C-alpha cells in the first residue's frame, strides 16, 4: 500500500499549495484581460499584414 500513502501525501501537499493561491481582484483581472485582447488584436493585424505581403511577393514571382 505504499502507492496509497504516496497518493495521500500528494493530496496533502496539493491542499497546502492551494492555500497559497491568491486570486486577483476584479480590477486587475479586467486590466489583464484587456491587455491580452489588445495584444492579440495587434499581433493578428501584424501577422495578417506579413502574410498578405509575402503572398503578394510570391504571386509576382510565380506568374
């Protein structure tokens, strides 16, 4: 039953670690969410622009 003792010890350690978790307040959560959305939009536009540019360049050479 050594595996059972290891499992119980693991669960106790998980419980201790979960007590250390601090959830963000609503204001900082919304701020972080806004940053993620804005950065995602910016990166999407930049990657889309590069994709369009590269496809136009390849289109010129492959005609």
